[in-house]
């Protein structure tokens, strides 16, 4: 048997979780990610589904709202052949809801059902006595889910010709089919949510979990996901960004991409990350108009610029968030929807957006 990671809070709630599942194993279980799932929430949902299956729940579904648009996340789903269904595509379901990598009453989950279980690693402000919270502030939800999978065991029987023996089966079993894929998913969840272990929320438990997973994952599949293929439009937009750059702001970099289709909006963070690697660049803002709002990715490694302040200064307080030099913003146009404008008005709007954003950026970086 593999040793658990040793998170005390997960251990303390394990029995209550197993009891709840066992008592309700004949009901449907609905495992919900936050909106726009990331690798950590996808892997954690998959892990919870695996644990429920081990405990005898047959009817279970993993679901989400929003989009899975980042090419790496799509690669993860394809390479590992994960089954995850859009909330809108499933029949209205009655059953037991589990919220994963998020809690209820938050902006980042559009599913409004009340969960019976919450498993999360973010700060949680809401509580409810009817909800089983499995929570601790570690670097990734995947770390907590792996620990739970290592803690959950069952007595099974093995038969041979002469006798029946009982043995303890562990939910996370490297010899079981599908464990390699689960281990690969959880490893990517930890790797991305901790920003390769550089994020200040990273704990020793995240390292420990990753080390254990490293022994049981598929190297080949991990490689295909880490070095994911990206769609050609990323290069098109990269070219636009390069052409629209404002060299006079060096070492700060800003580029507008114009109007971007919702399904291609992942190119904004992808390009921002790439341009941060440019020699001499300290700050990057890449922005465009997606649907009914301006969307931006903000990055800085500058010792004098604070990423949150930069987001606030350029895009307005309350329209963006940042931590650890990585941020983003979304500024809605409200009733003035570019989607309903003619080309002339759209062109006018874009030049206005560009002048405002870049003017504010100049003031924010030179103050
Ligand atoms: Mn997470």
C-alpha cells in the first residue's frame, strides 16, 4: 500500500466522506468544476469521480460551465480521454452535488445547486453545516484529492481455487487500469496550479504528491500535454501583437490584438506568457475585444510595478485581478455591444479602446 500524503484535514474528514458516499451510492453524483475549468479542477474532478466509482457509485458525471479553451487544457482532455460534459448538455439532474476546486456562492461557479461536498484549496469564506467541507490551503486541489484517494480503502476478496481471502484494496492503485491517466492528470494539475512550484501557496504536500505521482504517471502522455500542439491562429495573433507593439514603452510591452472570437480568446494569455520571455521585457499587457468586453492578460517581473495596481490603473478597479506578477482583466461594454455594431463603428470603438488602454498604460508605467 502507498502511504498517504498526510494532510490532516483530509484525514479528519475521510470517514465522513466515505459514510456519505456509501449511504448514497445508489443516487446520481454530479461532480462540478468551477467555470472555465483548468487542469487542477479537471484532474480533481476526475479523481473524485474515480473515488466515487471505487466506493460503488455507478451513476456519476463530471460537469462544468464556461469554456475549456486553452489549448493545453484541450490537449489534456484529448490525450487522457477524459469524460467531462458541459452543464448545458446534461438533463436537469437530481442527485448529490460535489463542488471541486471552488465553493458555493462564488462568482466562479454558475451552477447554482447546493453541494453536499466541497473539496477546495482556496480560502473559503462561506460555511454551512449541511455541507461537508474537505478543505485546506495548499497549492493545488489535486494534492488533496490524491491524498483522499490514498486514504480511501476497502476490504475486497480474492478467490483462488481453494479459498477466499480478504485483502485491503486502496483506491489509488497503480496496478488498476486508468491509474496512469489519473496520475498524469493530477500531476499536471499540481504543476500548473503551483506555477511549477514557484507560487507562494505551494506546500511540501504538493511536492510530496507530485513525487508520488511521478512514479505512476505516463511520461509519454505527460510530454504530449506539456508540449501541447497549438492551433495556427495563435501564430496569426502573435504576428498582430508583434506588429502592434509600442517599442517606445520598453522595457514594458503592450500590444492590442483587435477583435477576437470567443473560441480563440486563449491566444491572449498564451501570447502574454510568450512575450514575457523576450529579452529585456519586464512587463507585458496583451489585450483585445472579445464578445462584449475588453479582455487583457497582464504580466510583470518588475520590482517597482505591482501587477494588481497595474491592472487597476489600466483597466479600472474591480475589473481585474492579479497575484505573483500574473493578472488579467475584463472590462464590459455593457449595453454597447460591439457584436451588434457595423464595421465602421467597430473600427471607431477599437481606436478609442486602443488610445485609452495605451494612454493609461503609459501613465501607469511612468508614474
Ligand atoms: Mn486549483
